[in-house]
């Protein structure tokens, strides 16, 4: 079998078909513009941090425009931060007044969900299990108050049972008040102790009950693994796996969570941006290992998608417009990739993504006699095929023989003017 279908239920078939999504981190930290963990990195008190809420004004947050950017980039689903670790909520929660609705009269989750559906995109929400603003969330090694002089006694007045009730109540609001939610990205569990503090594990969230409630309220939903218990997919972050991911020897559904510049929230002075062609290579690399990519943008303090982020999404979209069939519904292939190439496969089509343009020929082991046609995907122009006799000697203008079973592609001298050239091979049979 060339393409392993790793979907475990009918409900997540769309996920392994769509392959590419947009992550959107937006909140009060966007005003600070110094990373989404600024509250704990700089050990800012709740009282000091709340000043961001008093000036929060997302006047340039345009969910409809974000949906268009995502769709034009070739993304098929999108995930918005309903609440990050700082506790500020982007929806009209009835359990707190620390919300965009209370401070600016805007329910950004509702704007987001409606805009994504209008563009035909699947709807996902990110929800932090952590809440540094909530008075009952106990201090630990990630908490901004961890180094206070009275840190050891702060937890005497805090009650995680009350916080769990709040956490579950807010998830219930999100899953009952906004129509169908296709994907819930929980974040995150850190059970190991550190620096004299206990971490937070599944018991702190009552993860089994929370997951059961999530699935009861939204039966078709996909849930990630960050409750600390198995769910529908695993989420490697800020690295590319070197092979399909497995658990107990069985392949699992996975999604690489990637940023444009190493920060999730808007980080004004961070210019460590990935180029569009690198991001495209990361996407096809993930698909070649049966994975998805969830690519993040961080709107600025007014909610605008930055010009650079828009340009990056547009450049990816230019490539996806011509090459998306090597991504959608595609996955790993058992055929051997040539050096400097990545293979994906969808049924009887094999896609050779050429990362470094060769001169003249590309040799593909094990494909002789198995390909009925080949073309460059961006323009549909034919690529000539041949099998070079293994006994042929390399002479003046004659290339040497290739191992038995090798198919040779004859490529143009000039590299196509696309971010990653792709050759589409029409296989003789769907193996």
C-alpha cells in the first residue's frame, strides 16, 4: 500500500484530507508585542497586566479578511485562540468579565466562527488549560508569581477544584454557543515537577471528564493530545518529525504546529522569519509523513494581519493554487525518494517535490515500468521518461547505466519559476 490512511474515525477524515490549516494567536499579549508568554517571562502581576485590557481595541481585527487570507493560501481550516494562558477571553463568557465583549463590546470568537464558515473553512478553537489571571489557579513553575517572596503560601488561598469548574464551564460555553466546532486544540499539560513546584497533569483538569464532555457536546469534533491523555491526534510543535509518528508501533494522526518567526503572538522586534519556500517545503515534508501543518500568524495589537504575514500567506497561496493536489488527500508513499526530493502520493498519482534542481536527469529507484505519464504540475508540460540500460557505459555524451528498476526523468535545464517544482507521475496501477 502506497498511502496509509491513518484516520481512526469517520469524523476526522476531513483532517487528513485537508492537510493545511491556519493558527491565529491574538490577545492582550499582542499589545505588549513581546511574545505571548510575556506575562510570565517578565513576571507581571495580574493588576499590572490588566492595564492591557483597559486599552485593548481590536479595531483592525477583520475576521472576514483573515478567512480570505487563509483560503487564498490554500488552507482549509483555521484555529483561533479563545483564551491563552493570560486568561483573557475573546468571547462573551458569562463566567468572567475579563473578556473582549466586556471591554470592547466584541465577541471575536463569534466573528471568527461566522467568517470561517462563510469561506467554507473548518472551524477550530484553541483553549488554554492554564489561566494566570484566575485567582484559584495555583502557582507553579510557569506562573508569573512563582518568585514572589510569599510564593510558598500563595496556594493556601487557591482551589483548583473551583478553577476546574470554571475551566469546564467555559469550554461548555464555547461548544454550545457557536455552532459546530470542528477542532478543539487544548494547551497544555506539564505534569513533571520542576524548581520545587509541582506541574499540572490530567487530574488538575479532570481531563477524562473534560474530553468526554467535549465529545458529548460536539460529537464530530477532533481533539488534540494536550490534555495529557490520548485523543485524536498528536501535535509536535516547532520541529519537523523525521518519520511518520507512531504510538506503540501504530501510526497516529499528527499535525506540525509551526510559527512564521518563532513566536505565536505578535512579537514586534522578532525578525527571524521563515521564507515562503521553506514553509512550503515543511508542508510537503509533513504530508510525505502522513502529517498536517497548522501555520500560525500573530495579528498586531490592533488585530491587523501584518503586511509580512499577508505576503507570506499570499506566496504560499501562489504555490498551492498550482500544486495543491500534491497536498490535499495525499500522504506517505512507499516508493523511495531520490536525493533532494520529497514524495507524496494520492491514489494513482505520485508527486515528486524537487528541493534542489538537478541538471538534466532525475533517477527514481523502483519505478521503472510503473509510470504511464509524467508532467510538471505547475504547467502540465510533459516530462520525458526512460530506462537506462544498467550495462550502458558512461562515455562522452552518453550517461552511464542505472540500477535495474530505475526510472529516469529528463528535466529542463532551467528550473521552473515556482517555490518548489513538482513532477506529477501517473502510476500504471494504484498499488
